[in-house]
C-alpha cells in the first residue's frame, strides 16, 4: 500500500472511530489464518471500527501471529463451529482452502453471522448455488474476496468499457505467468501427518488420502480434491474483472487444452493451459496459464487485456491504460498487381479511433474490499461482490477447469447450471462428501 493510500486509510479509520465509538465496532472472527487469511486479517486491521474478537486455525503458530497483530485479546479456536457459537462474533472472514468454503459459509449464515469469504467461492458449482440460496434465506450480508470490485480506479475502468468507448469487444484475456520449471512444488513422498487429528480435520469433506505435505496449506491449490487449480485461483480474478467490464454474466460454451508439459513435481493441475469461453454474440474470453515460462504477455506485462474495435485496454492490478486502434472506412484492398497504389493508400488512410488513457498507480489492495464489507454490515446494503456475483464468476472458472479435465467443448446452460452435451462433465459439478459431512 502506498504511503498516501495508507495515510488516507488511517484517516478514514480514525474518523469512523470518532463517529462510532468503541462499542459500535464490528466484531469479527477469522477462520483460516494461513497465507490469504493473514492478508485478509491485515486488510481489516486497517480500519479501527472493527475488532478481532476470535481467531480459528489448526496451527498454533498461525494463531499466535494473528493474536499478536490483532491489537486485541481475541479468543482462540481450532474448531470453527465453536467460533460460530461465540455470541461476541458478529461477522466472520473465511480464508480456508476452497473445499471448506461451502460448509463454513453455510454454517456461518445459519449461526446468524455476516460473512466475508475468500475466492474462489466454492469448489463446485452445486456448492456455490447452495451458498447463494442459504445467504438469501438467512438474509446475511456477504462479500466474496474478489477485491478488485472495490478498487475505485478499476470501477472507473469497468465503466469506461461499458460506455462503449472501446467499440465492439471481440476478445478479453487474462494471464497467469510464473516460471515454476523445473521442480515446481517438488516430488514429496507421502508420510506421517503432523497429527492424525489435524490431517483429518484439514481434509474435512474431501476424500481420505494418505498425508502429503504438498497437499496441505498453500500448496493444496495444485490438487483437484481441494481446488480448481490456477484456473479458479487466479482465473476468477480475471474472469470477474473482464465480465464486469464487458457487462457479461455466463458463457454459452467453454473449451480448454493443456497439461503437465515441463514441470517435474507431484501436482495434478497443469503447468500450461488455455481456457476459452464464448459468450452469446461475443466476445471470446481467454485465460492463459503459463507456469513454465514467465515472459511478458503484452505491454508492460499487464495481467489482462480487453480488445475492442476502437482500442485496447490493458489492466494490471490497480492501473489501466487504453491504446487507440487506427482504422479506416476504406475497404480492405484485394492485393492484386494493379491495385498497389490503392493498397499503399489504404494503410495511410488510417486514423486513431479514440484518445489514449492512463489511470491508476498499480495498487489494488484488499483494504477497500474490507471497508465495503464493514460498511454494508452496518447499512445492510449489498456488498460490491455479494454472494451471487461471486458465484457467477467462480462458476464460470469451474466449468473451465471441467472442460480441461474432460477435454471436451462443453455447452453451458446458465439457467439450469448444467452442461447440455456431456453427462460426464455434469458429474463434476458436485462430489460426494466424506461422511459425516453434508452440504447444509
């Protein structure tokens, strides 16, 4: 966070303290305090009108760190259900592995808590739809951690595209570029878990398998029992931003290709893949995952691009720019020997379709997403990335990873949330929880 942004955040937080007083702070419990959970906790700590009243994790060292930085005396739990029983907890932030999101979210809603849940919202489409239903039934305030929705400069970018300034959008792409060659996460053997109880609780509804260190904590994202891989992890950020800017919801079809081509480790997800979604009347939306080569994808190594007939928008975290297209209304030359003069004149007749634009400083922090959630807990208004918004974006990426796993061009019916041309793909829209876990 820049010094200017940090000063602004502190000033805003202090103003809330003066207005509301300590007794009006939102009392938050945190479930999952590993990599992302720690970052989410930090984002909420920027605002003094919230208080950390409870923390929950399987690891004592994660709990120690969370308590230390909380500037409070939160209660400590290892069982999230005990935290949900805590009457002091008004809202919860869930940042556990993806396969736990649905159960914890539904339990939290039924316990009367407002919920901030990290992305991707769910492991399966069926889970996500059920989360939407329960949130509506219980009337809880919900925020999905696709935090770009709360970044002002990106809100401006989305408005710019929706205004039609770029012309007709034909292609929108996101890139996840990281060179993990040659050893990636390594080839770790199965072995004894930290404790059998910790491993069993970490697995939760997922199938019981032998313990492997690579399956636990952050590296769970490389295994399909707990994650949709980088298609749902990073891809959901890009899918959400691009469909938001283009004014889209769900695609009509999806196809994907890729595999483990170069990296020598025990991952299940690919090191290289591309997913292509087609929306009604366009555009194509593409996710490019290149994890054995991190050469820049486009100017200044932007994460995303939106190509329109009048110009191209490039987006990177909290900044964006528009590069004009040059065009002419003259017909494309036939390229015959007798048309050479016309051919040369055709290129020279092109002119810029719009003015170039540059905005933002590159910062897209989670702080403003936390701020939006806290405001909505108080006002009972809909958050910037409410449960339905997060479900649509997450589901779009989930069907992308299903297309990759089935190696099939899939036709998608967004109303029924089913594929219309593959029974095998429909089987991957849900999975059988390990007993005694059940989707509430």
